[in-house]
């Protein structure tokens, strides 16, 4: 009987002492940001969120959604203003090395990807509305710093640019479009 107890305690001790299995490092980051440069008339606010995965390696991925409700607000003819917004939905690859381990620590990163850039401009008189759905690219860099295993902060700067068909013929000739802007953002990162 004594031997069974010793064996049971030994097995329990080994189970408790064994390293924890590797866990997925999914993260969700709601953010607020500012758009500037490029086609912005003046700095505008952006809201959004990113959902991604970064494991123990240096390569990960994310889906990033951003909405800028007053992107094109600017005076028009006779000091009347027109309104417009920009929505971005991007699929990105992230490259970043953890510093200080996978729990609490810092991870500087670079990211880039492709997706949708949707812009909408409304006239004051509703005489014309212009909506454009374009493919777009984004490139950026930032840092994630985790204060605990599950909560941290994240900030980055990204450049967005539309991609369009340069030739109106039957051939697909993709090239960089005219529409571009920068976005700086800051948010709370939740890892699970």
C-alpha cells in the first residue's frame, strides 16, 4: 500500500513539474489612431482592431480593420464642407522576435500585407457621392509589450496605398494608385 502511495505521488509530482504545453498566442487589439500625410486634408481619427497570431517563432499573421469616419472632411466651394470616410481591411504577415520571453516581454515587429481600401466622399448637397473599392497594400512597424501573460499595449505606424489597374483594356496591369496615407495607432492588446 505504501509503495502505491509513493508511486502515485511520484506520478503527480512529474505531471506538475512537466513543462506546460506550448500554447497559441492569439491576440486581439482594439485601437485608436490618427491618419496623416498623403491624401489626408488634415489629421483625422481612426478606430479599429486587429486579430492575429504570433507563436514562439518570429513569423505570424493578422487581420486588421480600420475605419476613419472624417477622413475627407474639408472645405469645398463657397466654404461648404464635404464629408467622407475610409475603411481598410488588410491581411498581414508579421515578423517580430520576442525579447524577454513569451510571457511578459516586448516584441518589436514589421508587418505588411494586402486587402481592401474603401473610400467614400459625400457632397453637401448630395448631388454626387463617390465610393471607391480598391485593392491596397500596407507596410508598417511597431511594438507589442505585455505587462502580464495576457494583457499588454501595442503601437505602430503603417503606410497605406491603393493598387489599381493602370490600363483600361482587357489585360490586368496592376500598379500603385494615387490614393495613400499614413496611420499611427495605439491600443490595448489581449492575448489568449
